[in-house]
């Protein structure tokens, strides 16, 4: 929390994702409880697990997580819903703030809604945040590699995992 405190006053929302937040239930409950005490920002959490498997942690963090995107990403599923990588993922509105901030994301998104933010770190690292069109990162990776850049993207893992599962 000490590391995050400097950004909280400017944050409208906080997203927790990456790995599987619910595999560290004590840490997740402590984090969202501390965040809820420190900021009025909405808190969105992503999980690759069905909500039915998360009920104990959600009960322990009641009122702290405003919205949850549950269920695993499916590379073969359509991609028409905002905030989700695949349409099998479900949006759960858990608080009044969650309903206020996220209910608009129940409608299918338009192509223009799928956008990316680009951030440049002082060390030369480039970060992207957002929900791109399916295949955008793979196309970007190919362009950058062809120009001699070293690139690693998380889409590689999804593709590799799918190949190994076939």
C-alpha cells in the first residue's frame, strides 16, 4: 500500500489482475480492504475462475470489490463484450458503486471501444493497457521484430497454451 499511496488521490478506479488474485486470498482481502479505506475509487478484479469458486473470498471482502470479471479467457470464444477478453467471461456488479461505474459495460462494444493506452517508462520499457482487437498484439509483435526490436507479449502464452492443449 505504501507504494500505491502516491497514486491513489488521482485514481478514479483500480484494477487488480494478472496471475490469479484469488490464489492469494489473504493478500487479496487485505489489499482490497486497505484500498477501500484509502480511496473512493472503484475496484475491479479479474479472475480466471468461475464466481461460484470465489464465494468465500468475496464474502470476506464484501463491500470492497465493486465489480468482478470471472471465468477463464477462451481464445476461441467471440470478443464482443467490453472489459472482457472473451465473451464467456462474466461481469458481476457487487456494490452500488460497481453498478454505477460498470453497468454500461453489459452492452456489446463497438470496434472503436476497443482501445489501448500506451505508457513509456524512463528505462525504455513500453506498457500497454486496455482491451485490443484480437490479434493486435501479435501483429504489433511481428512488426517490431521485423524492425529488430526484442518483444515479449502475454498473448504468446495464450497461443502456446492453446497449442499444447490441442
